[in-house]
C-alpha cells in the first residue's frame, strides 16, 4: 500500500470476507473505527499493510507527537531516541515501518523501525530527511537534503542511499515505491514547474499534467499503475491514474478538486475530493465506478454533522480494501479505519 494512510488482527481481517464480488463489495456500507491516541488529544493514520497493522502519528500526554503501531485493537508507541517526537509514514507486510524522527522543530531524520528498534537512515549530506514508503524487499523511498540545502528524492537500499535527481530543477520528493523498486513522486523541471515522475531502470520519467502546469504522484502498485493529482487547463486539481504511458483524468463526478492518494494491487483507488459546496469527502474508485465513501458510513455521517468536522489528506487502502485516513472534529484529529461490513 503506497502513500499520502486494520481491523483487529491479520487473521480476523482475512476472515471478514471483504473480497466477495466487486459489485457487492463496493456497495457494502463501511463502519468507521476510531483508532485512539497515545494519551494526548489527537492522532493521524497514514498507512496500513495486509496484516492489519496501521502506522501513523499520535499525541502522548504532553502533546508531543509519537509514531505508533496499531494492531488487533492495541496501539503501541514506537521507540524514539531523543528529539521532539516521530511519525511513521509506511509499513510493509514484514512489519518494517518507516518515517521520520524529529530532532527539533525544524530538523528531522528518516528512520526505520524493525524488531523493536529505531535506525537513523541519514541524509544526502544535509540536515534533514524523511522516509515515505517501504516495499517487501526493504527498499525505502523518501527525500533528503543535500549540503547546499536542496532536497532530492532518494532511495535507501540496505544501508546505501541513492540520490534520484530531478527533472531539471532543484528539488524532488519521492512518495512511494512498489515491489519492483519503481518509485514515484514529483520533481521540479527546468522552468520550475512541479511534475509527477516515475523512476525506474535508473532514469526519472516526467509523467506530464492534465493540461495545466503542475502534477504530483502519490502511489504506485506492482503493475506500475500510478495515481496522484494534476493541474488542468482550468486551474483545477484533478485526480489522475497513469497507465501504459497515458495520464487519465479520474476526477469524481461533481467534484471541483480532487486527488488520488492510494491504490492497491487490484487497482482500487481512494482519494480526497471537494464538492461545489466546499465539503471534503473520501471517494473510492474501482474500474469506472466511483462512490462517495463517507456517504456509505453511518458513523462518519454522524461525525460530519459536528461543527468543523471533515477529513484530512493522507488516505491509504490495502489489498483487503480496508482504508485508513484522518478525520477532524471538535478541534482534534482522529486516526480512522474504514472497514466494510
């Protein structure tokens, strides 16, 4: 499960019968589960694996954010060695989690958690870095600062860090890596536009836009399907799916702006959109059928009536069609799991 975010245990998830037929599964209403905090007011969920393990960031009692691992209804505070706190951004099916540890309010280092220990992954010679995705081989994609202060997308591969470069500009950021070691993100071009990229076979490929100036890629599956968001000629942001060398606009019907945040190996896509009433919502796409996900969730609809309720970007889906995201209600963030009934 790639990128920009779980029911009890892996055994329970496998027994839920979530993948019956496509038509039936997508029509089933979803139940929303609040994953709780670490003693503070807020939490945010960013990723999950096929074993039902969820990672993210949650406040502890003194309001500092700590990376967490949620499994089987229990949330664990991942180890932090010094500094201001931490955040876990991704987890693979081996239970290896990656993210960042905050050394101060302005400095962070990419880290790997495995077997109960945290490992600092270092930088490209600068002061900061962050890890955003990890595949089953343990390859990690993220971004790191160079000595000159520029930030480049990078790959950590068993102790070695590789600078992936840019599309001709100064900056680049990697958001996800798939089972083949192919990486997506966005990078500056020579004219300082930000374009989605696909990095494979030692080269960074520009994926273009939807007629506008900018684009960003957030996720990639093993079939090299890429999703993200791109600028249109009308200066709206629309979700896209990139396959076979072509970028396709998959903006949900009646949405003003949208982004595709994550997809699984079957090609199911989840994203965030805004309707013409400026209301944010989660949508789910399978094939050509798109549904407004939180309208299928009774508990989320109840939350949405509260003042200031909504969702936050950062949504992830696994291969059992379980989804994690972050809700916002009554002045606090809530890590949430969407589970089909």
